[in-house]
């Protein structure tokens, strides 16, 4: 494969970044699995005692027990890996080519989501809230009032992840591709930190400070503007992915200590369960949520590197389809819930039917959309992933991923 020119800088160290064909397939596996987990998580939101766009008449406290810890590392995994993949994108492209590719890869799906994917969710939500429209077309016209959600019907809903990722990528093209003394010194610090597990664990401290200091002042809104705590929290994880993935010592350290990291993650999970069960006796462990996020993320990376660092037909398919599945999945969940929640089924029956039907419909949606020229780019499907060809698809320097 011919390698494109790129801007050389000390934070993209060509001596440490894996070259084309290097075994980094665990990143694809972890990202694809995290997206598939979102289907089950967002389906569970219909039945857990938390706010969501549509709720089942009956909710179950049992859902909190598995959804609570899952909620703390599902998105961090995606942002960390997105930062890691940025290393390889910088290595293959100039700054201008990188920005152009990111705007196309991330920007178009947001536009399509606002005007095509999200409106069915909003229609269900407004209908459940008791609002009435003369027709679906009458509802759709309200989107062009351009009044942001929740006051209006202009929203990116679950595509907030893509919006935030686009912001980080554009900022990263300005920050990480600058070669100066500060970046050289930072590279040296990260290299030394990567050799020691205790030093890597201490890197969770900024996440703790953001959670304790900024989150009470700037509650999460996913509206981008004014969502400073969330922006900084996930921006830190994105930056960590970019900085640490270049260090072979980092990957080796967390892989070697994966059992210890798993033990720490389980201890923090037990602490959370104890607080949920006995809130009057077990004091809230204030900083444990961001601590758990960092420890669980390291655990997943360590075990992923050890057991998932191989490419298979399944991983190839998931790497191409998962982005589109992510874009489609929540709309299917909300539409299915609108039909399912009035039925006299048990919560378990509703949950499994909705989750599996959402997975099936999302995969079918990908299979249909990848064959539609021009439209497919709005659903995160690149030209080469949709083309029918007798040769293997081109791969990136890391995994051949079609994800953002």
C-alpha cells in the first residue's frame, strides 16, 4: 500500500506507532463490541427508573445493577479508541486532508441524523407526552422552525457522540500536529508514565477533578454549548487515547497487569452495589465513578490486547457496519418501544424482543443503505466499504476500520 505524506511531529513518533499491517485488531473489536452494547443499554433505558424518551409502564430496579457500571465505561472506551485511531490518521494524511476526511466522515451523518434519523424518535416522544399533530408531515415541518430540543424539535439526540468527536478531531488537528518543545517534553513524560502501572492509574486524577469540581456546576446536557464538564471529561479520554496508544510500554504494562486491573474494577463495582443496596450505611464514594471509568477502561484494553488482537470475518464485518448500526439503533429502539410498551408482556420479554429486533433491523438497514449511492455517506458508510470488488478492502494503518 502506498502511504500518503503527513506532517511529522514528535507526538506521532514513527518509531513507536505500529506500521501498516501491525496487529492492532483489538481496537476494532473493542469499538465494535462497545457499539453493540449500546443497543442493549439503550433498550434497557426503556425499563430502568431513569429518564428516557419513552418509558415502559413498569420499570425494574434490577436494570440499575448492570446498567450503572456499564454506563461509566461504554462511552469512555469509544472516545479513548477514537483518540488512538487519530494517531494513525495523522500518520497517513496531511492536516488539510485529515480535516476534510473528518468533516465528511462525521459531519454528514450528523446532518442526516438531525433531519432524517432523529425525527421519528422526536415524534414518538412528543406523541407520548400528549402533543397532537394533524399528520406526520405537520410534525416534520416543526423541525424547520430550528428551535433546539427540548423546547423545539431540532436535535441530534444520540449523535451527540459524533458531534463531540468531530470537535475533538478538529481541535486535535491544531494541537497534536504542532511540533514544539512542549510537545517533545510531553512525549517524554508519557513514555516514562507508561512504564509504571501506578503512574498510569494516577492519570485518572484529572477525571476525578472534573467530576467533583466541574460536573456540579455544568451538568451534562449533550448540547455542546455550555456542556463544559462533559466536553472536558471525554476530551481528556480522547487525548489519553492519542498520547498513550503510541507507547508500546503502555500497552505492555496494562496487558501484563490485566488481572490486577480487573480485581480493582470488581472492587469498585462492589462498592457501588453496596451503596445502592445500603445507601444509609455506605457513604457515597464520590470519586469512585471516574476512578472506575479509568480502571475499567484499562482493564478492557488489557484483556482486549491479550485475547482479541486478531482479525476475523466477524471483526471485518463489524468494523464496516458498526458506525451505521450506531446511527440507526436508537431510532429503532424508540419506534419499537412505541409499539411494544402497551403490550401485556413481561419486562424481560419486551427487553429481549426489542434488543434483538433492533440489532436485526439495524444490520438490515446497513445492508440496504450501503447499496444506495450518495445516501450511504450520511450513514457513515464509505465508498470503498460499499463497493463490490474482487479484492480485499483497503485498510488503515491500524485495523481497516470503517468507524469514525
